[in-house]
């Protein structure tokens, strides 16, 4: 295990389904060749589909055939930073994020919150590029997995991109493991307490894992929430016991904050390397982490498509207690399947919620 403060390679490459075959390590040249072949094959498949249907599906390039093939109904051609640093701007059939539930009528005293979660890849040092992708979604609270660049640099990049005073959660400057680092708009929120701590799970894979937590208070209403998260290990054949250990450590920190801050409700996020229908996630929804009983949560992103760039089901999630009233969520609409997004091998997700009431009593 690497010494604290230095991020080791995150050996969490995964197959399109997010939970099955591990992707073996290869040399840099071979990896570049494989990436090039993947792009060629993807472009050929897109062109074939476009020719067959007479239109280009959302998320694909309308110029992949060499001439324009109109976007299918429900999407439109848009130029943007979809494919990362090697091709910062190109055309894409883009479908804006669709609400999976009709927005609720704002309740008296409710606090509107937009959260965004993104695994940005441990080698990614492009804080300005990442901030540009994030800012396009105007989130209040941001959770980033595999962020290994200096936190203050990321906060400054977010501030520059948005014009808003973003700050990083309270924690030490030393890197302790892969968790979910939190950034927040300090014009709207005040951080009361927070931290990051390495989990005590000896079998964690691909580097140490961490738990992040922070208590935020809305400056206008005084309402409090607890947020944070973790990035659980990738296991080729699944590892419920290990994930229970990693998640259990994170939940113990949430519980400490709930006790200290009068049962403030929890909304948390991260790359779990698990699909929504997996046993571990289904237990989380019921409030169970291994043998421990905590608080039930709901899926607040309700992402219907892949979050890992090669495809599969969503493995990045945002969960919250009943105090958070869901309005809309899912993928932000940024990113093209088969291509990295601004150097990240995942695509960002978001949720719009209303913080409407105190959390129910924990068990």
C-alpha cells in the first residue's frame, strides 16, 4: 500500500457492465492503439445505425458518415466539449437532461438543491477543463471521485468558471484515499464541520478507500444537511463483504454527524462500482450496510443509462433520505459512449431536490 499523501494508480478498470470482467493492464502504446481501434469501431457502428434508421441517435456524431445525418426526434445538433482534451469541440446529437419525474411545486420553507457527482479519473490534472464541464450544469454541491489534484486548485477553477465562491469541504491537505471530495457554493452554504478519513478495510483494492463527510447549513434558511460519500473498490467477481466494510465506515461518520447536528438529513454520492439492482445497493435503500442498520435512502439521480464511458448500467449514484424531495435527475447529457469526457472515464450525473423536512429518526 502506498504511503498516505501519494495517490497510487486506481486499478478499477471495468468492463461495460461495470461489475464483471476486469480489464488487464497493458503498456501505454498498446492502450493508445486499443483506444484508437475502439473509436474507429464505434464510429463505424454509429454510421451503420444512422444509415439504417435515417437519423443519428442522441449521444452520437451526426457527421460520422462523412456527411450530415439529421438527429433523431428528441435531440438536436450541438457543438460542445463532448470528447475531452484531444478534440475539445465537435458536433453531437444532444438530448438535454429529461426529468424522470415532474418538478414538484416548491413548498414553503423548502431549499432547492442541485447536486452533481462525477468520477474524473485519478490521472486527470485538468482542473480548468473539469470545471468547465461542471459549471455548465450550475450545481450547488459537487462530489468528485478519484480527484488527486490539489483541492484548492479545483475550488479555484470552479470559482473562475462559475463566478461563484466555491470552497472545498473541511479536511486536511493530505490525500488519504479514494472517496468523494465535496465542493460547495459558499455564497449559498456554510460548512459547519467535515473531514476525510481512510477506511479501515485491509482488503480494499486499487488503492486505499476513504470516507468524506461535511455538514452544510443553508445561509438563507438555516437548514442543515450532511453530505459526502465514498468510492468503493472494484472487484471482478463482486465483494459484498468488502463493500459493507467500506460503506460501513462512511455511514459511521454520517451517524456521528447526525447525532451532533440534531438528526440533519443525509444526501451522499459516489462511484460504487455496483449497479442499482445489486444486493449491496438494494440493502442500502433499506438502510442496511452489512449487519448494521442505519437509515433508508432513495435513489435521487435515477440514472437510466451508463455512467462508465464504455457502457453498461449506472454505477455512480446519489442517495438521500426522505427529507429530500426528488424533482429531476440522471445523466447531465455530457459525454459520448466510447470516448472519455475531458479526460474522465465516467460521465457526470446530477439531481435537483427540495430539502423539505427534518430527517426521520434513525434506528
